[in-house]
């Protein structure tokens, strides 16, 4: 039941946030996207390692 509530909240948030972003005219340059892209994968790896440590620590 909790999963359905979380999915419902995420769906509603998407219905609200996407139109707001489209109306604001928010755009990112290729340089900015490149800078963000360089950080995403290493941060996901760090997050995965931390999750594994937390899982095996318990």
C-alpha cells in the first residue's frame, strides 16, 4: 500500500512540476549539462557503495 501512495505522490508531482518548468522557460546550455553530467555518475557510484556498506553493516 505504501508503494502505491509513493507512486501516486510522484505522479501528481510530475503533473504539477513539468508544466511549471515549461512555462518558466528554463533552459540549460550544453556547457552546464556537461558539467552536471560529469558529476552524476560518480555520485551514483558513491551512493551505491554507501548503500552496500549500510546493507552489510546491519
